[in-house]
């Protein structure tokens, strides 16, 4: 059994890889989504990440499709208490921003789609600087006190607003962020390392990075001269063929070969080894993609290998 990791100061214990739900209702249909969820939990996984806005960007979708599929799967499997469900508020087309009214209405909508009476981890998806932190934290605190949310977290927030929020919670005895979801991977380090990571470390927050595989670039399948049909290609082409990108892939190739592992496993293992990181997020649009992601739980890189990847990605 893979040891679970505690998320910050919460009582949530999670598998060291969070399964991203952004593909459910997009590049993974209902049957495939269910198969991926089944395979993930069968391997010991228990940490599912979604958002109320997933997958509003798909033609014909309204947002909430991912939550709905996860809710139907939870109902069908009868395993709600075995799974840590994380979702987010602030970007759904009908519930934009973080006013207290929006947060509470969006939470109720998420609960309905998920078919549950509580959300384990509730993130503010994008900070809304037009709303005082007092209003945001106050609304989240109400949800926690009502039993609708077990723990709260933040994503896409500045170090200053994060610290202000934490200080308010400490001062007023309100619900306090336990986790942070930053954009962080081997080819995007400055999106977390520095002041944001320092606040998380100082405050005991667990980091649950998104884009852990740089939208697929760090799987190794996107390389100069290779043509890959993918809905995500527009997100990775900025890395393909660059000096830094090539350096990182070369280092990943060498370490993967040494461990008889796959490239994405090594990329996630580097991320999992970084200070404050509890569980990287990665999504699988097919069951066949899962083993390389799940293997991060069993791969421990040496100090020399971590140093080589740090140098290649600098």
C-alpha cells in the first residue's frame, strides 16, 4: 500500500498523485472517464481534482460536465467516503468571481452535480481582487461551518493576497487555507518557486501543482519534428524545440532509462520531491496513460538525479 500524505493542517489524507478531472467530458467521454476513475482507485488512488468550470470551453458544454460525471461515478460505485474530491469556484460561466453570494451559490451547484452533501477540498479557482479577502474567507468559513466543505484552498493567487488571507483566518479564527494549487512543473518553475512557495512553506500549506506535465510536453511525446494529433498541442508548442525544453527532455530520457521508467513518471517524481508538494495533478484521457502517472508513487529520485533536472530546467 502506498503511504498517503496529509494535506497541510487538514485531516485529509491523499494518494501522492491527484487525478485531474479536466478531461472528463472533453477528451474522455463518459465510459472512458468511468474506466479511468475505476483504474485509478483500483491502484490505490483516492484524490480527484475537478472544477465547476470544467469543461465549459468545449462547444455545446455549459460547465460542470466533469463534476456531473464524477458524481454519477461516485453514485454508481458507492464509494464517496473513500475518495477525496477537490473542486473549485470562481470560473463557471454562471458563477464568475468570488463574491460571497457567488461562492455559496456555486458551492450548492457543485454539491448537486457531484451528488454529495460535502466537498472535501474547495479551492478558489482564480483570485478575485475586486473582492476583499474578508468577504471571500468569510463565505468559505460559512461553508465549512455548515458542513458543506471540509477544507479550503487557493489557486492562482498572489503571495500577497495569500498571506493576507492566512493572516485574516488566524486573527479572526476563521477557516484557513490548507493547500495551494500552483502552476508548477520542470519547464515552469518561476510560476511557483520564490515568494509564493515561501508563503506556502512558512504557513504549512500543501502544494498540489497543476500542469505537472506541462499540458503533455513532459510526457516526451511532443518533440521537434514529431507530429502529434492532440487537443492540447497549442498549449505545448511553446516548449517544443526550445533549448531549455530539449535539455529537460534529454535529462528525463537519461534518468528514465536508468530506472527503467517512463518519462512522465520521472517528471512527476521531480515535482513530488519539491518542498511543500504533497501530490502533483495529472490527467489521463485513457486507461493506458494511467500506469506511467501512478508509478510516481514508487519512484524516488537520487539527489544527483534531482540536481541534474534542476540544472537542465534552470
